[in-house]
C-alpha cells in the first residue's frame, strides 16, 4: 500500500484531520492557500467558512474520541459540492472549481489504481 500523509485543518476552535496520498498532500495545502486568498474576492452572501491547513505529517494516532479522520477524496468531494453551491456573480468562481476538480480527478484516479493493485 502507498504511503499516506495527514493534514491538520483548523477553523476557529475546531480541528479536523484529512488523510491523502503522500504524493498529493502538497496539492491540498496549495489549494487551501489559494482558496483562502481568492475567497476574499467573492461577493456572494453564501460563502462558507473554510478551515486552514496548519500542518502536514506522516503518522497519526487520534486518541480523542470526538475527532475523526476524513478520507481525502471524501473531503475534496465535499469541498467541490460546497464551492459549486456558491452563488457568485462577480468573481469567476469557475477557476476555483477547476482547481478543486483537478485535484478531485487526480485522487479518483489514484484510488482506482490503488484498488487495481490490491
């Protein structure tokens, strides 16, 4: 099985963990930074809050029962659904959705290839 890495995301007092292939974790971090930078330009009233990636690491043992690990593709699918629902009229939201969907497609392919190898 391929090596996985983990991202720690924070939104106010809430933290969450996302598991991604080690080869793709940097893309989540870069995408998160880009989304934060561009979200300031959105004029829609329904822009959801977005957690910030604050750390990446190789090993994870969650010992507190109130936290759980998010599967990377599920997290990206949720992110895509969230951004697709934004009713933006001024800013070209399609460019952000394209970046999200590009990572989504890469992860789908990665997981399919992993299944074929298993």
